[in-house]
C-alpha cells in the first residue's frame, strides 16, 4: 500500500540524479512545451504502470531470486517515475488524472503474470520492456529537438528498459504467445492515446 500511494501521489524519490544534456537547457515555444508535456505525461503513466507491474510480480513470484529481480528493476523504474514527474512540473504540465486507474489495472495484470509462473512472468517483462523501448524510441523522434532535458531523460529510460529486458531474458523468460503480445500492444496503445490528453 505504501508503494502504491507513493506512486500515484507523486511522492516517489529518485536514487539517481535526473539525466541532463551536456548542452544545457533550451527555451521552448508554447507549442513545443505543450507537446513535450503531453509526451512526458504518457511516459509518466508508463512508469506508474511499471511500478504496479513489478510490485505485483514480485509479490506473486515463486522464487526469491525472481522476486529480487523484480524489486531491483522497480527501484530503477522509481527513478524514471520521479524524473518524468519533475520534468512535467518544469514544463508546467500535470500527470494523468487517471493514474490510480492505470495503477490498479497494471497491478492486476502483474498479479496474473506472476501467478502464471516465474518463466511466464519474466517473459512478460521481456515483452513489456521491448514494447516500451520501441515506444520511447518513437518519443525521441517526436520530442522537440530543442527539448534537451526531456530527450536526455527519455534516452536514459530507454537504455534502462533495454537492460531490464535483457536481464529477464537471460533469467529464463519464456517467449509469450503472439495473441498475448498483440493484446499487450493494444492495451498500451489505448493507454497512450488516453494519457496524451488525460
């Protein structure tokens, strides 16, 4: 409950400092600021969901090493959560109004993945992080070139997600069936479209 409250109320604290572009900050137009705010709100929702998924999967893990792996990844995702929240504030924007709903839905999915067994749970991490990595790559293309601060954060997030996927893969993650992957993509697309505005 403590972790859930910290996640949805914005009380999460990063252990690592937020990445900064070596060229420093650049002024953004009102239109660029609005676009960056929408994209970073989507990324923040993704981190709310990541917290819920990892926390639920750690609770449902059958093996202590799997549970520890999930908790370790969740700690890095907490950095992402705090970074994106801080960047939203800097941009004069806000988190999604639906964060409690996103958290509850992702936690339920994480429990289902965890109860399917550690191999499937790790496989779910692999596929989730691969999809997130692709999503972040698209955001790097979409973010204004002048928004060096957001771009630095998203770049580091992408590197972390790729590492999480690789670790889950070598830890024994099973390949998920194609229909499950499709459903995950469809769910992520719905969340992304909604969070862009709400």
